[in-house]
C-alpha cells in the first residue's frame, strides 16, 4: 500500500480494525510481533484471521490459518470454510471442504 499511489502511501496511514473484532485484532498484532497466534484460538476466530490476513496481504498468517482450518475441518464447518475459500482463495482447503460436502 505504501509503495504504490494509493491513499495509504499519501497519508502514511493504514486504517485497520473497522472490520475486525477486538479479539482478532489482538491475534493479528500477536502474529505481527511474535510470529504466532494463541494455541487456543477457536475456529471462528481463525476464520476471521484468515479473512484479515488475505485482506492485508499477510501470507504467512494466512498459511497458518489455512493449516489450522484444515486440521479442524469437519462436516459442521465444511460449508463455511468452502464459502471463505471461494472468496479469499485457498485451493487445498476449497477442495477438501468440497470433498466433505459431497461425502
């Protein structure tokens, strides 16, 4: 955002948080500073972090979320994960969720 002619490069500010819960923001900052997220993140929080990571171009965080989502993927979560992956891209998760839905 700062390297191309976008509003953020002119202002020197990136506004975040308007679309992220306080808990997700806490985990996003933990990842920025520590390179990890809390071990006890619930699936809904991981899903929210996945969306935020995609939005802000945080590939390492997105990969971490994808791994966590894949590990907890089941019948109950397959449809939600499938929808998220269609919007935010994750071919492996998309395929696995599709397999579970069809099964």
